[in-house]
């Protein structure tokens, strides 16, 4: 029960033993009450808060090591000595605090994300018993797909399964324009069955949760959506028209969906509507079709003590439903509600999710930077320890125990890390906004809230980092023997760890350099991709999503503009990563081909080159012959023959559509550059037109756009926003994964290089100080400044050179083995990226070292040799 | 005198113990005060108050039966002592005295 959790154990540990029985009993009883009221997650969180609030003198037991007075006294003494020591070597302390702060800011960000993400879906009272059925499918040897969806017919078997209390059937994409008598608004939602409201804890403000989603054509709205549609008027009981599906009656109003829900929607239609729509052929059949496992969802509410194994066995047995297709293998399994986000990378998610792997990647990044800063601390502490050996010796002679000296050192490191925490928090606040900009959905998805748990985790994290940084020097230095220290400190082999310290510096700079090079290479790939000749003209083209409006009306209205040079229609925008493919057959050959539904002037509008034949002719409505224009590659793949021979030939799709080739177009890049060019055809099919491609030449773009928008409002009736975007910008956006990578890796590079150079700075200062006498004597003997600078910096420069060589080799390996083979069209690796990276690193490193070497070499020998 | 002073929260706790009668133990007191004051009260804060009251000899406690919900731990029941009763009476008298001396005029003038 609760006493086995971390907080439970913590409470047992801190609580006075004579009152523990009463208090833990009470807490546990409250926990059970709360679990029935709010669900296990909430109850546990209340329990944890209760434990935190137990931290008060009347409950916490007194430390039994010493009496209160000695402990206080020792505490004061430790902190006083620690602060004095930190102040004595100010430069080192500042380096340590800044280095730790920079790295800890990333750690804080990760902690914040983890805490935020684990709070997802915790408001469902029965969340610990809710599971989702997920699907793994293998088709031929195309690799496995992992899907969040599962077929609806599966629900029937699950409903009859003892141990499952309820099954919720869902289908996504209930995204339509909803119209009342007065207004029409686009809205997004799902289809859900009547169990939805009893299994999930979304609260109905109005309406009956048992029946609201029962009857076909029922609709419930989230309160914000209801307000938009009806203002303050009564919504329940009203009828609205939903897209092409006719009248729905509103049966309930939901409280707005909490931000930390993995499903987001403005409205829900009753699932019982689906069979009717499917029977009318308005939707493809999913409710009775085992082979459609990509549209619908099954969520389960299990009984209290249900054995998951039984259900999983049952789900596995369902794989036999697919025996008839020997190319297809399908497996079902369970995923608990808590595992949805952060969770596996599944396709067809019902809403935005955060992959656990991303969190792991961020954590690793944070760990690397934090370890790097801790290395600095360790490195510098050991380096400056020579000055403190006498102190340790005297402490030991006076009766100081080893553990007290360890505590003394840890006090210093913890005070440093707590100081760094404040700075880290400020840095985190500054980079947080940048971080959220990486992806658009992150902003609504992640909230950086500061609650008790977050703050407590931050402090715990700082303590952990402090101990991590300080533990090595503490153990190492406290082990020295007082007799040998006090007799002759020069004989102590304190620097036996010198090899390790050099290795650490090399490692830090290697990592920094790898980051720098990766960022420059990513930048080069991005430039390459956006400037690549895709084989078609995209300048001056403005793409406008039709959003359900009639394409002919659109053409008629916009043709009036003199700025409009030409206009074409297409189903999607090529070159951005959206693909639509289908198996096509010619004679004995069949192949998976990409396609685009487009109008006749798509080809001239985009400057595509026809090798043979013509573009689609203008046709009367009602003509139903399917005409296509293929690319050269498809001709080759299907063995149709030369471009001229191919004209008038018929190709058949796997759905049985017969299509006549009327033209052949030169190959162009319809997909993103990381994917190779394959077979492709353009198909004249007006029903599928979703985008207008406007070629615009205007001397005053701003006013043209304003006029366009006005015309749009006339066509659309102010339901949808005018979403025009220039093709060039869309291409930039399509390759934004590069810009994101450049941002993240570039940031990591800045972190790594600043931490590494601060470590190097500390080492250079130390080495200059210890050699001050040697420098003085050499100067007296006639050495000049340049000799001395090279003497002081050579060792470090060698380390930098080693780091540069390792980093270059490692990055070349990473790119050639892992990254570049994944991309079909890429910029080759040139020496420039490496030179830039190495140059930056050497410049920063040399500057750091030489500044210190120069300072030491300039000191007058009379100063350095005067005192002994 | 500090030893017999009754803070406002302590007064509420004492009264709640009286209200609950035979069934006054940690969880029931916590819940009752939570419901009446309309906000959650932490068990830790309640413990501090109970411990102080017990130290002043206003209440006494004894262990009751163990139950499964509590992981086999016993409940600790609280009840008032004579001292507690006197302290409550004292507090009540003080308040009533003050109330009765508030002039009607100055009460009604506050608007």
C-alpha cells in the first residue's frame, strides 16, 4: 500500500516512532477514502502532499546522532568554512557556479517536462483501470506499423469478456462545419459511444451522461464550443447541421477538456451514428470491417482485480481473423492510459502525444552537460586541493573524523550547486520560450507550471548535483594521511589523477566539437534542401486550401484579378512530404505509385515539362473517363515502353479504376528529398481538389493579399480563415526538422563549449599559478614572453588537438554510417564544416589558455620571486 | 498565561472533538473540519494542534481498534478533559461578554 511508495518510506523515516502508528494509519485511511472519490492518482498525490506537510517540528523526529546543540554548532561551522573557502578562490567558485547553472538549466527544463507529462490523464477517477487496444501490423516485408487504433468488431468480443467492465468505441475525424440558423463554425471532434462518459471523467455540465451519446445523430459540445455557437443561449435540445451529414441534436454540454488530456476535442458525435452513415455510403465501412484497423479506437475499463494476461491472450487469439490474407499479420495488445503520453511512437494517435524516446533523449543530453559541469568541479577541486591539504591534516590531527571531512567538502559543493540553482532557474525561464517554439503544438501541450512538486524536485536535483560534483574530491582528499601531509606536502602524489583530468578535458572538447560540427552539417543540409532544384517552378505560387469550397466558384472569383497569372487545382501540395500512394498494374507488372489529383493547368502553372502527349483537356462535367499523366520512372517500373508508345495505354489501380495515359512528364521531386524518386502520376479528378495554386505577380503584395482575403470571405461566408501560403515558405517549413535540429544541437554546442572552456580556464589559471616561480626564474635567465607563453600553453593546446582529431573522426563515422544513408538526396560532406567547427573550438580554447599564460608571463620576476 | 491560552484553531478542534463524540479520531476530525471550513486541512497541521492541546491537558487520547483500511494500525480517539471543558467555557464567556457589550448603535452603523 502507500507505505511502500517513496513518500511512504520517507514518512516512516522522518516521523517520530511513537506517533507513527496513529498518523500513518490516518493517512492511509484518507488515502483509501480519496481513492474512491478521486481515483488512485489524485489520492496518491494528496498523500504525497500530506507527507510533505508533515515536515514540522511536532512530527519529525530529532536527529539522534548528537544533541541539537552540537549539530547546530557543527552545521554552522561547516557552512562558515565552506563559504570562506568559496570566497577565497572566487574565480573557481564563479566558474563552478556558472558552469553548473548553465547545465542545470537544461536539467530543470527536463524535470519540468517530465513532471508535466506524467500529470497527463491523471484526472480520470478510474484511470488506473483504463486501457487502450493497440495494433501492430506487418504487410509483406514492408516492416511493422504500430498503431494507436484497432478495429471496431474487436469490441464485441471484449464486451463479452468477463473482467472487462466497459468498452468504449471511438472514431476520430469528426471535423466539420457546424451550422446553426445564425452562424457556421468549423469544429473538431470524434465519434464516441455511450460508455465514453462513464469510463472517462469528462464532466457533463448539462445533459444525462447515461444517454447523451446513445441515440444516432446526438451531439455533445464542449462548453467553449457551445458558447461560440450559441452565445449565452440554451444549447441543449437545439438542432445543428453538421457538414454533409445533416441534422444532429445537441444532448449535452461538457466542461472544457483539461489541457493534460491526451484527447482534445470540441464536440463528440454518438458512435451509433456511424452504421447509418456507412449504410448510406457517406463514410467507408469501419464498424463491421476487421480489416480497417486504422480509423477506430477501443478503450477498456477493466474490473478491479483483472488479470491483464487473460485479456492479452484473448487479443492474441484474434490474430487468426486475418488468416485469409497471407501477406498480412496483425497483433493486438494493451496500453494503459498512463502510458499513452509520454509513450510509444504510435501512428494514428487521437491527439498530440510526447514520445518517451524524446524525453529520454533530452534527459541524456541534460545528463551529458551536467556530468561535464560536474567534471569541472571535480577537476578544479582536486587541482586546488594542494592548498587545502594542510587544513585537512590539521583537522585530522585535532580529531576530525574522515566522515566529517567528507561532509565539509560536500557542504562546499552543495552550497555551490544551490547557488547555481538560482541562476539556473533564471536561465531556464529565458530558454523556455525558445524551447516551446521548436514545435508549434508544444505551446498548448506543455505548461511550465511551478507547483510544490516542481520546486521540491528542483531543490532535490540541486542537492543531487552538488553531491555528485563533490563526492569524488571529498573521498579522495579525506583519505590522505595527516602525518605525511604535515611532514612534507610536496611529496604527496596528489596529481596521480592527472591523466584522468586530461582525459576529461579532451572528452569535454570532443563532445563540444561534435555538437558544433553536427549543427553546421545540419545547416548545410537545410540550405541544400531548400535551394534544391525540385524540377518544378515554385516561385510566385500561392497555395490556398479550399476548405470545402467549390473549386469552380473559386476560379471564377479569382480570375478577375489582373495580378493572377494562372491558377491550377490539386489534391495536396507536392514536395512537402504529404504523399498519396496506391498499387497500380499494367499487364503483369504492379508497383506502388504516388499520385496527385490535379487540374489540366497544373503542369504549365508549375513549369513541368511534358515529354509526350498533352495535359488534361478542359472537360464538360459528367465525363467520367479517368485521364492520367505519368512520370518517366513509372513508365520504366511498369515496362510500358517509350513515352510515345505509352500514350492511350490503360493502367489499373488496386481498387479497379481504369486510367488512360494522356501524357508523360519529366521526373520531378514530388516527395521530400530524403525519399527517392519513384513512380508517380497526375490524375484528373475534380472531386479530390483541395488546394488552389495561384501564380501571382504583384508589385504591391500586401494589398493584393488583402484583396484576395476579401474575395475569400465572399466565397466562404466567413466560416474559415484565409490560409494562403507561399510555396517557398511551405518548402522551408517542410524542412523545419533541420532548423529544429540546428536550434537544439546548436544550443547544446553553446552549452558544451562554454562549460568546457570554463573548465579549461580554471585549469589554465591553476597551472599558471603553480608555475609562477619557474616562470620568474626563466625570465631572469633571459626567456622572452613568447617562449614563456608557449611553455605554459603547449600542454593544453596538445589536448585540444587530440580532441579535434577524435571529434572529426567520430562525426565522419556518425554521418557516413548512420545519417546520410537514410537520405536519398543530400549535400556531400565537405571539409568546410569541419574546418569551421575546429576553428571555432581552437579559437575559443587558445584564447582561454593564452590569456592566462600571457598574464603569468608578464608578471615581473621581482614580484614572483620575492617571497618564499 | 501561556499554558491555558486557547488559539482560535485550537478552539475549533476542541469543538469538533465534542461534535464527533465517540468517533473523534484523526481522519474524522480532519474531514469534519475540512467540510465545515470548506477547505482542505492537512493532517500534519491537525497533529500539531492536537499535540499542543494534549500537552495543555485539554484533551486526552486512547488507542482504539485496528482496521484493514488503516493497514492494521490502531486509531487514536480523542476526548475532552475537564480542563478542556473549562477552557472552552472561558473562551465562550469571553466572546459572549464582548458581544453583549457591543453597543447596538456602533453595530448598526457599520454599513
